[in-house]
């Protein structure tokens, strides 16, 4: 199956929508530093665990974040390593 320019643009738009939320963007920034437990993410973000979990679910639905379970705890990681480049680009483009 050939990926068309339109298909590629659609996928890029979906990724941008997925990360276009302050909490989700911050989650991605934190996961760029390494795998994290949901409670650690929630604490760092200053949100409740259910809010962090909801935002992680959205990122997982888009294939951007993965999860592994160990001893009943969920550990999240970046699935799409190119997000590191996106985060760097957004940092350079941000107004400080």
C-alpha cells in the first residue's frame, strides 16, 4: 500500500492534535527523559492520577506512548521516538 501525501498529512494532523494539550505535551516531555510511573507523572504535572491516566490513554490510542505492567504498576514510555525531535523543535519555537 502506497502512502500518499494526503495520508501522511492526515497522520501528522492526528499526531499534532494528540499532543496539542498542555498536559499531554508535558507528559511527552517527561517521557523523553525516560520511562515513568503514572503516579510520578501526575505528581510532576500537578494533576490527579485519573487526569494523568486519561491523558496517557489518549496518547496510547494514537500510538505515541506505550505501557508495560510490573507488579501491578503501569510504566509508560515513548513509542514514537521522533517525538523527541518534535519537543526540541517546539522548545526552540516557543516564546519565552
